[in-house]
C-alpha cells in the first residue's frame, strides 16, 4: 500500500480489528525504514571520493537521492496521519485495538509501544511481505541490540535514547508484566533477533 492507494476518506473509518491495524502499521514501518535507510546512506557518502574527479556524477546522485528522501517522507507522513486518525476513531467509538489496550492497561510509554510494535514484524508471517521485513531489518540491525534499533527507528536523541533504555529495568512493565519473553542485550543477527524478542499476542 502507498499513500496514493488509500481509499477515499479512509481516515474516517476505524480499524475493524488487530490484523487490519497491524497490516497498515507494517506499511508505515516499511516506509519509515526505507526513508531512514536512504537518509543514513546519504550521510555516509565518502567525501574523499567526491574529490577524485567524480564530483558531478556524485552531486547528481545526491540530489536525486535527497528528492527520494523527501518523497519517502511524504508517504511516511501520509500513512502516519491516516493511522493516527483512524486510531482516534477506534479510541472514541471502538473497537479498541490490542496494542492500545496493552499500552493503557500497563501504562506503556511511546518507546515501550514501539518495542512491542516493531517486535510484531517478524511474527506477522504471511501478513508481512519479505520486502517489508528486509527494509526494517536494514534499519534495526544498524544498532548492536534490538533496543538500539528501536531508538534508531524512532530517531531519538541521546537523552531520549537513554530514557528509553529504562524499559529494561525489571520493575518496568515489559519485564515485570511479561509483555515480552526475552530482551536481547548482546549483539544479535537478523535471524537471532526475530527469535529473541517475542511479544504476547495482541488480543491476550
């Protein structure tokens, strides 16, 4: 799904259930991960290469890539607005989606919500395209641990990142309420990560 393919006035309708909600969140996650991946790649351009007689071709490439970042950001923002508008209807009139219920019942903050949301990506099975998963992997594995990846995905500053790490404390809901089975604290591979952080089912 892209921003251009939304049904007209889709934001006026609540999500009918958790699968429909998570499927649209997955599209936003994919769009955001794609934009972050390209944006970070632009920041890693080797300036030494530009000085070796390839300035013009690299300059054109940078302009084109920057334009793609802007287009990706527009798609990302459109998806996010649609999701948040529909969630507002769910919260006002129902049905309540499972992730909202977990956050309300356990007092989860935005970082903890994203820990759970992003953990759903590798367990969505046939509901998630491999392209979506690979895009998210490319961003999430930029950090040495899953929580570092969450911070990168949320684009948190250093202070916000360290505040987010407080969710690791044993008395915080993710661990004290067993909302996740394990939290990896060592560097992990793509395949290991998908087995290391397992959320509860959203409707439990």
